[in-house]
């Protein structure tokens, strides 16, 4: 699934990264023809084998991405449709100091803490449903940023841009905040069903429908590019707050292992 999405996003060069935002979030980074053993909570996987050459990838999985928006809709019932969260997030200037850590089933990469639990931190009397919706969307980007930084450290490669796909990538606020918090350009293709596209690309290469990777690159079409707009001081302030919230979510496992 995710290897096909990496191929569908034409991430053929070492250092290319794609993020699939579905129920969870899945980040893969092309690391070339030599496998690298990860030491920062990622997985090393075979990306594909084409023409007898094997490419490898680093993989990091986020348990809760689009599922955080489903939680707002189905459990908290503060939205009727998932798409409403974009308008709600943009209706407020910030989260009013609120952070959501959607560790509903623990935390995935790079933390791998199955006992962490979801929390909403920084609530004040002025916090409203729009702030919580915005913080929930921001949490998806924060988790992706954690994995991206681990990938950079593991691979020794500086990432300058990422490609996104999957249903939640249609949310413009999420994509812009991802660009802001990572300091990287975020590229969203016209076709966000990259898994199916990647399988079609591979099949087309096998039967000679496509001449090679250059033809696939030409077929890839950009829908929108999101450029970072946040300065470094503000970015670091947001990340520091997120890290504090994650520590609080993980503290749960140290004090009480009971289940609801």
C-alpha cells in the first residue's frame, strides 16, 4: 500500500518523501539502493524492485491522522462533516494555547508508546470548539514533523519538500500548517489516490506502456504547493508546546496502566 503510494508520487530519488494522510499517517522516504538500519524509531523497508534494482525506504507510521477529525465528528460531535474543520480552523487566529495529542491507541513512530493516551492540554475559559478543531488538525502535522526529523537524522539527508496524498490531504489548513511547522514546501498532486496510481505505474512499466521513470514524472501533476509562512521563532514555540503535551500524554503510562 504505502510503497505503491511512494511510487505513485514519483519519489524515485534518494531523499524524496511522501506522506499519506488517511485514518492514520504514513511517511516513507526513499533511501536508495542500500538499506539503512534505523536507530530512531523508524522501520527500514523494501520500497520496490524494478528492472532488477531494489530501492529501500525509511517508514514511519502515525496511528491517528484523519481519525482525529472523525473523532471530532463522531464522538465529540462538534462538526457534522469532516470538511468543516478547515473553515473552523481558519476562523480563529490560533488554538488559544490548546494542544491535542490524539494518542487514542498510543503513539506510533518515533515514540512507539502503546500506553500513552489522548489529551487536550492548555484549556482556558476562552477555548471553544474551533480552537479544538484547529488543534486537532495541527496535531496531525506535529506528528508528521516528529517523523520527518527522525528521518533526517537517520538518513543524514536534509529534506526540503514533501509530497502529500490521501483523503485528509484535501484539507488546505492541514497542508499549510504542515509546511509552516516543518519549514518545508508541501506538494499536493491532482490525484491524491497515489496507492492506486503507483500500482498502475508499476504495471504499465512491466508491459511497456510507460517508457521509464521520466515518463512517470511527466505524468505527475501538481494541484497546489504550500510554502512555509511561519518564522523560526514562532515555529519553535509551537514545537516546544507540542513536545510538552506529548510528554504529558506519555506520563499516563507511568502513573496508571488501567484501561477504560
